[in-house]
C-alpha cells in the first residue's frame, strides 16, 4: 500500500465500529476522517467464517482490492472493512465492486473515480 498504512490499534477499531457503516451482502465498511495525510486501513474477518487459512485468504483478497484501487481513494481516512460470510466464496470482481460501491456511498472516492 503506497499511500496507506495498516490499522492495528484496537481502540481505533472500536471507535470506528461506533460510526454508521455502509453494508451489502459481502462487506461492511466503516470510515472516519483522521488527522493524517494518509489512509489507515483495517480488515476484520470473524472466526465464524472459517478456519485460519480461509480467513487469511479473505483478508489477503480484500487487501489486494484496496491496493489495486488505492489511487481512487481520498487521503485522510480511517477505514475498517468487515467481511461477511458471502465474501469468502465471492469472486474477486464481485469483492472489488462491493468495496468500491461502499466506498462511494461513504464518500471516500476522489471526484471522477468510478466504482
């Protein structure tokens, strides 16, 4: 991730969970402005979705979706993406579409960037 860092602190995750999120059948996205010139991205995959290799694969796929589309995002946001059960079996293109659609609803995409 060129313009972003990973979100690792628990209190920031909890703070984001108390904001209003945007959801579809694959993902839930929470976002909040931060006071830095870069985005901080966190990904959550519950143990309910499968064993460790399934959760890690889902996490890697979501990280890759963000990496490929990072230039479309406005800087200065904390973003947490929570995978739902359908995200485990979803096609990569479907995950990309869900991610970008939710980001557009949240106002995270730059002007002129298409989901």
